[in-house]
């Protein structure tokens, strides 16, 4: 069942949202609905992650580790 929801958004952002909606060929309502549907699905997936992994998530975000460096690290560690 569909229900109405009123959102308050800055005017300049509304114009950008309207452009985005037009480019995508989808209504703003559908875009907002899809956003929240995906966000809630991702939240459920995050809850499946163990607490230790959750703490580590994003820790290397700013670090640049090449595949070659990682292979070298593994070789040194296990060989």
C-alpha cells in the first residue's frame, strides 16, 4: 500500500533532484523509495558482518596498496 510522505529539502537541492529525476526518467518518489530500499538492504547485510570485521571496515580507505605489494606481503608472510 502506498502512502504520502512530505519532505522538506533546500530549494537549490530540489532543482538538482528534479534534473536528476528527469535524466533518469523516474519520479522523485521512486528514486527516494529505491534509495531507502537499498539503504535498508545494506544495513541488513552490515549486521551479518562480525564485530571485528565491522571495526576494520574502511581502515585502508586512504592507504594505497597495490596488488603487487599485497602479493609480496603474502609471500614474505607464508613462504
